[in-house]
C-alpha cells in the first residue's frame, strides 16, 4: 500500500502487482467474522457477525471520508500522499492488534 501511495511514477506493471496483492490480502477481512464467532458462545454467533459487519461498514465509511477531508482545496501529488498516509499506519496498527488475539481453538483428538 505504501508503494502505491508514495511511488506513483513506477510502471503500470508495478501498480498492477501491488493492487492485486492488496486485493488478495483484503480477503483477510473475513477473518474478523471467524474470530468473533469463535470468541462467543454458539447462541451469539449471529450477533457477533452483525456487530463485526456494522463496525466494518462504519470504519469503511471513515476510511473513505477522512482522506478527502485532509486534502486542501487545490491538492498536489504530495498532498495526496499525506492524506493517504493513514492507510499504511492503520494496516500496521491492525497487524499489531492481531498479536493480542487469544487462541480459542480446542484440540481435537
């Protein structure tokens, strides 16, 4: 994501590979539903999925609105880089938050 934001003069092939990678890893978004479902009793799995879905919609809306609000009236290329800096920062924070998830799986055997 950082390459895509800060190296816009790269060739199209670099951009295509970078966007493919971002899209591929965006599938990890679905793991939130699995983690929430395994963290609650069986009767609350649907509610946990609804809460995760709601939070994802709210965060998605914020991630679309905030960079636009950070841009000045007549932005240049550097302004876009500064406005989109929140994306790599949030990716790193999310990865760090994943380190604090507790293991809930039980052994089978």
